[in-house]
């Protein structure tokens, strides 16, 4: 049996009212699901923030607040990775959507989970954040960190090891500070620190991940934002509230489907033949005709 052209099949499907009604139901259900998951995750991180707020006193600075947030993040996630290693059947949240709440619960993404959760938590405080992909042994992304702008500058935090670096002037250090004086800052690392993480280099977005598309986007960004802002732009931070992102994507998909369904329903109810083109003039014409027939019968 000869298979039909996929585009032809899709075109026919979108002309079928039953398919459109099913698709509307699926999209509406998805909207409710993503909205509920978003509300749950937002509430979860708001609750963690509230717990941190109770530890903050008048002597705390923006630097000390982000450190306290990292301490709590590390405390909540430490040792969970071993529990969930190889775990299956965690549901669509883990298998498909992978929200920050899953990383918080399982830490199955290792340093990536730590970085994502801390970045998400710091967003609750309104701090600009970016996820830094450290280069180790010549490989970018071998270890993930969080950089946060505390008002004066960007500082680096390593939630995997609950590690911050202190400059000689007692301020938190930036990635560049550590990179340019690793011999000094390496003495601040804990005993379980992996010695291959020497702050060789960093990137914030893998612009080669999707060939052609990502390099093109990078070129556009460099023209519109400049080279420095583009090179330090972290795409991953746009998706920290992933369920909210899914909600709005689904909403955008729903609008044309709903309009197409309404158009199909109107054509079935108003037009005497489905072969008649759907135009504004025809719509007015046949609505008047229906009204006239209804008035005559009455």
C-alpha cells in the first residue's frame, strides 16, 4: 500500500473537525498541566527562599546572601545523586520536561543539577545569573558553575562543592580572579575537590550545539548586543522556569488551532457547501441568508 505524502496527510488532518477538537483538548489539557507544574515549582523555590530569608540578618550583604543561598542548595541536594542513580519511572517531569524541581529532588545531573537549582534560587532574589561551563582537561562543560551579579560585579559560586572564593580584600572572587591566580585560590578548595577543575577557561553558551542555527543566532546577537555581551550570554538561564516556558509555547500553538477550529465550525454551520471559499464576504452573505430563512420560517 502506497503511503501518502506526510504534508498531504497533515493537511487533511487539519481539515478534519474531529482531529481539530481532539487537538484542542490535548493543548488545553497541556496548558493546565504546565500551569500547575509551574505554580508548584514556583511555590517550592519561594518556600526555600523564605527559609533562607529567616537566616538573613541586618549585617548580611548581597555577597553573604548568595553564599547562604548556596549553602542551603548544597545541603538540600548533597548525597541525593547516589539515591537516584539509575532510577527509572520518575514520570514525564524527569523523562521529558526536566524542571528544576526534578534536579532539586534527584541531583541526577550532578554539577549541572547543582548549578541549575542554585541559579533558579538566586533568580527568586532578582539577581542576574548565568551558568558557566568550565573548561577542564580541554573540555568545555566538564564542570558547571554559577555566576551571579551581586551589584558590584559577577562572582563565581560552585554549589557542587559548596565553594566560594574569597579575594585578599575579603570580597567574593570572580571567575577571572580565580583563573588568573589559581595557585592562590586553590588553597581554598575543600578536601574532596576535583583537582582537574583549575579554572582554565569558561563559556556560557555552546554556540556550536546546533550547526548553522546557533552560529547564525550568535552572529545576530553580536550585531545587536555586541561581542562581549554575546560571549557572556547564558542561554540556559532563559529556561530555568521551564514549565512557564512550555506554558507560553503551548499557548502560542493553541491560538491558531482554536482559530482554525472556529473557522471550521462556522463553515459547517453557516456555509451551504464546504467547497465554497471562506471569505469575509461569503461569511456575511450566508449569515444573512440563514437569518432571512430563519425569519421566513418564523
